[in-house]
């Protein structure tokens, strides 16, 4: 993984991430303008995973006071099941902790067993259910939460200067 870089989302990433969104989320994808708007949102912290200079994944989070919320995480299909989502989640947790968050939460479809397995492996716990949260197809959402600890997340290695 020496050709891997995790960096803060920048204007140069917007087109590639909008395409990634279409591939990963179809009709529910964020468009270029929605992604670009987050560049000026002080609570938004989007990380991009680059492999050999190509954006192959990203995670979008929002940090408010001491909590962090994951809005989206996506990896191009040809790079899935290679540990990249785990690397992104770990990086987002470290960054959130460095920004003062002490917990991180997200929603996930109960049918997305691969994602649930990843989140549980990282220590997330199920804390609730949002009925009818997803559409296309309509589905409930499991609410997962992870307490962030200094022992595990006290060091951030995000490249903010790229």
C-alpha cells in the first residue's frame, strides 16, 4: 500500500468523487455541486483515498462539538474487499478525534452485511434503528456508534497539504 495517500478533499477531487458517487450510490449520488459545497462547510471533513494519484474512495464526515457523523463512504468496485474502506474509516476516526469528537455514528442498511461486518470489526455497536430511512430501495437503517478513545485514535496522519 505504498502508493496510497489519504488527503483532505480538494476542488481537484470533485469530478472524480461525483463519478464515484454515481457508481456507488446511483440515483442517490451526491452531485459535483453538493460535494463542492462541503469544501466551505466548517463542520465537513471529507477524506479522499488516492492510489497512484487516482481517487478510488472517500469518506464524508461532519464533526459538531464532540460527535462525528459519517454521511458517506464509497470505494470503487474494483478496489473493494482490499482493506481500503477500513483504512478510510480508521483515518476518519483519527481525524474526528483530533477535532474533538469522542464518538462517531453512522447509518447502514441491514442488507449491507459487508459494511456491517467492517464496522463491527472496528468496534462499532448497534444503538438503534431508523425506520424507512433509505429509499430506492426502501429500507430501514441500523444506527451504529463507536466511542473514540485517545489510546486508539490519538494520532492523526492525514495529509492536509496535498
